[in-house]
C-alpha cells in the first residue's frame, strides 16, 4: 500500500511540474528574446551579492572587491540642506496669452480680432545645429502641418503696414506681437476627423521601450523628492529599483555614451586600483556617430517607431566643440524645437522668455507633451523613446520636488498605454555641485544616479524571470549594463545580417557575471560607490599639500596642452586654503588618498585621488578627471564649450570683473 501511495504522489508532482513549465513556456514563446534556460542557474543565485571574501580578488589590484552600502535618503547632513516645498512657479503669473493652438494634428487661431493675421511654418531637423524651414503659410483654422515642429507667429495692422506682410518681410517685425513653437508627432495616416479610430487600433505584440531620464538626480534624491511617482511605479507597474547604479564618467557626456552607445569615451590608466582601459573613440568627438551603435538606430532598424527629445542647447553627443549627429537619428526628433527656442542663431529673447517663464512652465513640459502625443497616435506600433530632461534638476536639488505631481499624473493617466512597455526611468549621475555636494552623502549621491525599471505586464507574472531581475537589482551595475539590456530587448527583431555590438556590460535580464567591482565594470575609481573604509586625517598633514601640488600640476598639464584653453586660461597654483585628506585602508607601503583642495586664482574647489609610496615618497595622480565641486560659469566664461572648462580661470578675469553667465 505504501508503495502505491508513493507512486501516486510521484505522478501528482510530475503533473504539477509539467503544468508550471507549460505556463512559463507560454510566456517565453511570446517573448523569445528573454527566454534563457534558468533551471541550471537559479540555484546558484545568492541573496547576498558582491561578496567581500578575499578569494574573490584574483587580479592583485587594490579594492577589487565591492561592499555595497545601503544609503539613507533622509540622512541629516544632506536633508537639512534641502527645501522640500520649493516651487519656482509658486507665485508665477502667466504673461503670455496664447494665440495659436495645436490639437489632434490641427492648428487653430485663438485670437479672433479682425486686424490680426497669423502664420505658421514647419521646422525640419537637418543636423544637431541646423534646421530647415518649410516656408510660411497663412494660418486658417484646421490647418494640418505635415511635420513635428511648427512655428507660429501673429501680426496686426500698425502704422499703416498691412497685416498681409509675411514674416519674411523686413516690415513684419513692426506688426508682430506673438511667436510660439508647437510640437507633435506627425503621423501621415492619422485620421484627424476622428480620434476614436486610434483607440481601436490593434496593440503591437512587441513591447514598447521608454527611457525617461532626469539629469543630475541621485537614487536618494529621487526617493526624497518624488514619493508619489515612486510609489505609483512600484505599486501599479511593479517596478524594480536599482539602488546601486554607478556613474562611469564625470558628467552627462561619458554616461550618455555608455547608456546610449555602449562606448568608453575616456582612457583609464593602469594603476594599483585599475587594470586600465582605453577609449573607443578615435577622436575627441567620438565620430562617426552613424555606425549603428546608437541604441535608437538599432530599434529603428527593427521597425520600431522612434522618438528622442532633449531640452538643452547642446545635445548629449554634441558637448563642447562636437557637433553631434549630422543626420536625423530617430523618426521623431524634437531638436528643431530646441534650436528655435534656445539657439542664438534661431531664437529671440522674447520667444525664449515666452515659451517657458511666460507660460509658467518648466522646459520638460513640452517634452512630456511630445511623448504623450506619440503614445496617443501610435498605439498600434512598437515604440522606442528617449526623453532626456536636463534643466529640471541640473543646477539645484530643490528643483525636483515640485514635479512629483506632474510625473505621478503622467504615469497614472497612461497606465494602460504603458502597460505593455519596458520603462527605464533614470538619471545619468547625481547633482555635481552646490552645497549638498560638499557633504559625504552628497559625494556618494553624485556617483549614484537613480534607476527604476518596469517590465511589460505580460512578464510580471513570470516569477523565475522576475527573481533574476530582482537579484540583479541588489548588485553594482553601470550604464554599460543598461545599454546591454536595451540591446538584449531589440536584438531578436533586428535583421539577421545586423552587426553585433561590442558590450562592456551584461543584460539585467540574465544573472550578472561575478564578482563585481568598479574596475571590472569599467567604473573609474574616483566615482566608485563601493564602501571602502577611510580615515579622515588632519588638514594639511603630509603628504596633503604635496598631493595637492601634484593634482594642480596635472590640471596645468591639461590647460597647457589643450588647444581651446592654453591661450585663455591662467596657470593655476594650490590655494592657501586647507587641504582635506582621507586615507583608504591599504596594506604595505602604498597609501591611497582622496584629496579635496582649492586652486588659485578663483578658489575653485576640486577633488582627486592619489597614491603615495611611503618608502620612496613618490606621489602619483590616479584620477583621470578631477571633479569640480563648485559652480564655474563666471570664471570659465571664456571657455564655455571646452571639455575641461571646469579647470579654466579666464585670464581676462583678472582685469575684467564683469559678470558673465553660461
């Protein structure tokens, strides 16, 4: 009898196992590109990651292990410096009376006065610093512009000048009282007579992919400043937080290249803390940008409808003297909007003021409206979008607090439209300067951008898959890993003859390679968020000032060899201000120091890392870039587009104390 019971139990267990695997396979068949066999891997996953045992250090480098520290977003030393109720538009009065409206692909005239004539024209992208004008048309109600970005202007009869004078006529300025720029995602087959037909379109099988990036926001600041948005993402979208994303470069450019191109932009020299690795760029601008590595190109190649918007005058791949894309990289490119509103060759002071401050709105608002229009008009197409918002929190931690309601409402309003989507909501780095950056918590936050990811609803029930993602969320990752994940999603849909990407990271949908340390992930030591014990030494203690001199010499070497700096920037010296030194715990004669110092002239505040051999007295600079902790727009006004503008104190500054701004 006992034997019969055992046979029955075995049969029941077998049936249950096949049932479970059948359910898993049904999900996997729908999404073949994320259907690895986890059965042999899952038992190896550990609840504790980034182990610190000595046997993991196989390279002989210092700090080739990583201990991750859980940060407290409400740590007093930084939270006391923040204003949670700050709203820059709290007492704003709208000064612009909108005269034109773009709705469901049609233009309407709101100013009905008889002596007013309005005009419109399309603005097409040519490259990142040039646009093409489509020619002026009289604005009649119901006009249908066949483009994404539309400029409107209105004039009225004045001093006997006819209202029929076109905006190209030099006399028009005397009649013009209104100019504005609208944006939409133009769809040629969109039925403007009926919006209902859009909602009836069949949904695409492939999930959408949306990157929503807020520049300069740390993980902790996102938790502090956007509680409603975060709660809604975690609860409704079952999003997963990645609290240990580590930036790979000093500012937006190297992190943007890592995230969207998968490329290493700067060299990292071999040292006791790094094996060293080389830049993949053959020139300072990393040209060409059209060789298929741009993630938007890969999705466009896979027949996704693609969109990209930025709200800064210089696009992410066009910083300094680099000119960015020389073609239109996505289907819907908002760049003409930014050129017309912000670039000196196209804008006017009135337009720049009216678009944002005159409307009592942040510069990210038109971007979100642009994204919303794509969601509304293309429900039947797989979509890939990049919305990079620079101005919102770039210069001030407090600027983020007032936006929580706006983003909460956006995700709530689009809960159904975003259900079949991968959401990558993130930052490139934390706040880089300001009073919070001088705190220990602020330093960590600079290096720790926020990242929260949501899976398509159809995958959230796949416990095996979600367990892999959740386990990875507790590990050290970089923007290279996010890029690898984006590649992982699109690869099955690209043409079979597509070139294979060189990946420096690993997909977050598969168990991550172990062990994980900053150098293994190509994260420079000076930005590493791993928790290595340090001891604060007395100010100016040896070799503090000697280390400061070595760091200043490294800065002067850059200034004297950089074409756009050497003739306009002062040679620097170490300031008389105290030099702050922290010592890392290391074995033997080699010590590693973090040095915070000021330079003269200008009292610029910098931080760098050096090694010191106590036996020989040799000091070696480890940092390839030296982050500046204070703002430098005024003192570096002569070199606004230089990659190393932070090092520059303009020579003319010593004789000319006029104020400038960048």
